[in-house]
């Protein structure tokens, strides 16, 4: 471990222990991180973690040692949080989650970001792939159960999609190919045509889908920028996209 890594680990990042690891599907795992300070985090629904998955691996650049993952659930009373990690990219994170074990230490820091739960609308459209599923679950739980929510959550294999932390299925699941922009636009047009009152859309996952749908909502549906929230969780041409 380099000197810089030692400083980052001891000063910048928090330490936690993996106390639970569960295989959610053939393409996703859940881990539970626990320490004495998680219960004191000023948590905002939609926040995420920067996790040092490559700390100690001298073959990786410092940039590649860090990965971002959504906080799926947090229990401040028992001081733990849950994270879901998909394996479909076969990147550093997916390789790590397959090998990590209960009892192992992990280093992280909490990040607020901008893709947060906002309860000011009456109608919501939620769109995302497997990489965004746990984050959209967190958003859904925190905008209010009385909201009208339409959803399109997809994967190449529908069996890879998993229920929320409590076992519920608040979203509609679809089996779609990678980058299914045309299919999504057709589905979205039908679903949002019935919206009445204030409306908002959350789009997450593949960066290509985020860009295309953001443009569609602005230019074709004429939604205002503040009504459209996007979060590219991954890009097929890049590594370590936050």
C-alpha cells in the first residue's frame, strides 16, 4: 500500500466491516456495512458511497481504486447500511463483490450528490437498468407512498432484477436489450400521457439512455429542466463513471 493510500484510508475514508453478503440474482449482490459511526451520518435519501475497493492493489491507478454505489437502505439505530452491486459490467467492482467476504474491512465516504428524493411532484416516471435499481427503490420509498408512480426498470434478463429491501415489487420490470432507447421512448410516451398535475422523471443507469431520454423529455415532451433528474451510473466506453 502506497503512502498516499495510507493517508486516504486513515484520514479521508471511514472504515466499516462487511457483516452480511447475499446473492440477489445471478447478476447482483447485497452487502451490509457496519461500524459505530454510520448511525451518525447526516443521511439524505439518494446519497451514495465512494468505496475504496482497490485499496492495497498496486496494479490499479488511484482513480480506479474508487467506485461509487448507491445506499440502498440505512438503519441508523443499528448503525449499518446496505449496498447492492451489479456484476454485469465485469469491471473492478463486479470482480470485487464476487470475492469479498463477511468480516472483511471496507473503506468509504458518504456523498450527497444531486440524484436525491424530491417529493414536490404529484406524478413520477422512473426509468433505469439493473445498476440503478437499488437507488430508484430508495427514491420511491422517500417521495411518499401517495404519489402516482409509473416505472420502466429493465435488464437483458428480467430474472436479474430483484425486489426492494422489504421484499416488495413497486416497479414494473421489463426484459429489454442494452441501450433500448426507441423502446423506452415509445413506452414513456404512453405512460406520461395520463399524468395530471406536477410531474417529474428520474432516469438512471446507462449514460446513453440518460442522454437520449433527457433530450426527449426536453425537446419532444417540453418538460422543464428542473422536472428531469438524470444519473449515468455507467458508460460502456469508460471506467469508474461516478
